[in-house]
């Protein structure tokens, strides 16, 4: 993975960077001295970067990555805890201040990929698990050391963990606070693909580019429908599933997809 990135836009004093390459938006957690630990300011900057990439029609997919090669995100910035998270009321306020950004990522309308090298811990796991897909390097490590700090991890984070790895692995990880390596993370379904360090960025970009060449409405239909599948039956928005299905099957892109196949050429999708 290249260490030096060409940032288009810095947020949170440069600790969050946003760039765009070939229709792929990239957000970099850039606080390598602290292993990219997330401060509240970084959450806020992260939200702004996500919003700009969401609203940019040229961007079809977003990659999240950590700078410095040693960590994706090492969790919340523990040095802020004495001031911002020292008891239940402060913790509630802390959670409230980052809730909008987490919701933004959870309901993001474009595909998101977490590109993970090095440590992915605590709040870093929360970010990674909110992404649609996780791609990791062989040297990455995963864990939620909440029990080592005395922190309750919260419902949303644990729901995502349980839905990825099942309740028993979630309990083992949470009760022990243990770290697991990339091979184990792959085996239990926490990450989808694992590559050698030197190939991680290229392979992640290849997946992002493959997504960005496909029909945006078909991807949106898959994203919306899978999100509803994961909800409790009574909470599903089946209208949203039907509406995106109709939009997709009536789209110019579906016509283009059929024609391109018959004409043995590559389709040019417009997202309409
Ligand atoms: N919050 C604040 N600072 C952090 C941090 C975090 N989550 N994670 C790392 N840092 C800081 C360290 O305090 C250290 O600062 P210093 O250079 O001023 O001493 C620096 O980052 C480098 O960390 P270090 O522990 O020396 O590096 P390492 O490569 O040996 O280990 C970690 C990296 C991530 C495994 C280790 O720092 C760690 O366990 N961090 C805490 C992880 C955690 O508990 N996260 C959950 C929070 S909810």
C-alpha cells in the first residue's frame, strides 16, 4: 500500500483525508502516531468526508483505509476518555456525538470497502463492520478489548459482530478481549478476502473498480435488499425493496446491459 497519498481534502486537521481516483472515493484515517485512534474531531471529519463523497455523482464506491501501514484504526482515542467518557453520562454524550457519522456509514447509499492493514481494534472494528466488505492484509489483527478497559461495546456494534461471526465467536472475542490474526478473521467470516501486504491496495482497488464499472442501480438494489434482509421481519421496508427493483428493471442501464451482452461489448452504465 502506498504510504504517501495525494489528499484532495483534509478534515480534522489532516487526520482524515479524502481523495478520488477513477470514480473511487478514498477516506484515509491519518493519525499514524496514535495508530489512527479516532478522536471525536476525526469522527466529525469522517462524516464530512463521507457526505462529500456521497453527494459526488462521479463517485461510485468508497474505500476506507488507515495511514502508516501499522493500523486501520486502533479504536477510540483513549487519551480523550478522562475528559469525554469517564462515566455513563459522559459516555452517552460521547456516543451521541459520533452517532450521526455511524448512522451515515450504516445507511450509506454507495458500496463501502474497509481496506485493513495492521491493527483493527475496538472502534476500528465498529467502522470496519459498518462497511459493506472487509479486505485485509496477512499482517492485520482484529479485536475488541472493551473488557480490558471496562467499556460496554453497545448494541449496534455487537449486532454487526454477531451477524458476521455468530454469537459464540462474538462472546469469545468480547469476554477475552483477545486479538485474532487475518487467517482466523477470514475463517470466522469477519473479513472476506486476505492478501499479502504488498498486494492489499491493488487488490482492494481492483474490487472497487469492478464495482464502479457495474450498473449502479443494480448494486443499490442489492445493497438496499440485503439491508432489509438483516432487519427483523416487522421492521423491513419492503416498499424500498420494491421501488428499487422497479427502478432497476425499468432503467436505461438494464437496456444497455442487455444490448451490450448481445453485441458482445462492454456496457456503459449511467446509473439511470
Ligand atoms: N488511543 C490513544 N492512543 C493510542 C491508541 C488509542 N486507541 N492506540 C495506540 N495509541 C498510541 C499509544 O499510546 C502510543 O502513544 P505514545 O507513542 O505517545 O506512547 C502510540 O499510539 C503507539 O502505540 P504503541 O502501543 O506504542 O504501538 P504498538 O504498535 O506497540 O501497539 C496497539 C499498537 C494498537 C496494539 C496498542 O497501542 C493498543 O493496544 N492500543 C489500544 C487499543 C485499544 O484498547 N483500543 C480500544 C479502544 S476502545
